[in-house]
C-alpha cells in the first residue's frame, strides 16, 4: 500500500470516471497516487447493468483500478466476519484487524471475468429482496413517527445526531441494533453484548448511523427541507465501507450528503467528496 491514501469510489463515481474524456490519463494518475479500494457493492452494481456494452466498459475500469488496490467483501459477509471476530474474543476485538478483503482466488476471478447477460440478470434478481426489505423498514416506521409529531410538533429533532440521541435515550436505537446484530450473527444476543459491539466497531456504527439518517430524512424531518440525504438501499448500506478508506468519492447527491453527515459523526478523519470536487483537484487531466 506504500502509505498511499486509500480511495474508494461509489459506483456513480466509477460511471463518471468511465465517461470522462481523459479517463485513461486519470486512471494512470489514480494508480500512481492512490491505493484503490473497490467494494463488492460496486462490482455487483456493474453486474446488474442490463446493457452488455456499457457493463463491459465499466468493468474494464474496475479491473484497471484493481491493479493498484483490493476489493472488500459484500456488506453482509463483511459484517458476519466482524461479528464472528467479536464473538471469538469480546475483550480484545479490534475491527480494523479483521481481514475483510475478498479471497485472493475470488479477487483474481473478478479481475479476469467478463460479466455475462445471464449473470447480470441473476445479480439483479438477487438484489431485489434486499431492496424491498429496505423500503419496508422505512415504510413501517413512518406511521409511528407521524403520530408522535402530530401530538407534539416540538418533539421533531432538528438534526440526524439529535434524532440518534433521542432513539438511544428511548431505547429504539438499541432495538434496531440488536435486530441487525441477531440477523448478522444468526442467533439472539442480549442488549449488553450489542451495546459493547457497537461501541468498538466503526463499520457497525456507520451502518446504524446511515439507517438512522435514512429514517430521519424520509420519516422525521419536514418535507422540502434542503439538502436531501436520500440514497438507494445499496448506496445506503455502502456506509459500512467508510471506515476502510481515507477518501470516499460519489456522484450521487443524496449519498454524498448522507455520508458526509455520517462521516462527521463517526469518522472525523474521513474525507467525503463529490466526483466534481475530486476531479478538480487531480493533477492529471
């Protein structure tokens, strides 16, 4: 890694890079100046692209980025490894020492593979249940929040952090955290265990933060409030990857605003930039 800045692109930024007229020169500059950390979410989203020609163009860029970096596990598998590491030794667990990179053989296959139409269709089909689950979580909580704020409009929090603190005081935050932990672990844990895990695991903190931000944006703050935090389900769950990079770049306005919010709360040293801002500071053009 040679102490290079670890850079992660959202899929939207990979799209912008692919379409940039100077993308070949940009790729050379990126490989020289940064350690590229791709996410399996981006690889998966490329695979879900229904246009074969577009898909292969995007994938070619991903493969070039991988020549000077690595790729992290799918979000679900990454979280499972973290929970397993914590369960093995709750006293000395350090999330940053758990290897969450793709297996070398799998990564080699990713580097070589050509994504077929059949694989692309299968990937889209596999992603649909997760998408529906995310939408259902948001929809199911809205009536309860509407009832609270209708009875007491002053109870409406003015920021994501204020909302999170309120959920923590009321216990709802820990109910959500415990539900997620149990789903990841495949067994039930008590609240004390979940609180301890959340306190020492930055990726899980970011997951909780981004879910709270999604709830706040859609179900709590007043409509038409400037600077939407709204992002799709896959883009939202990518927050789990934030602690593993120094810079995160996105061309998705909602994801950008959401991750800047989450980064300020949980990872003070992280830089979250728009593609336009990142592109403007590159030395190559």
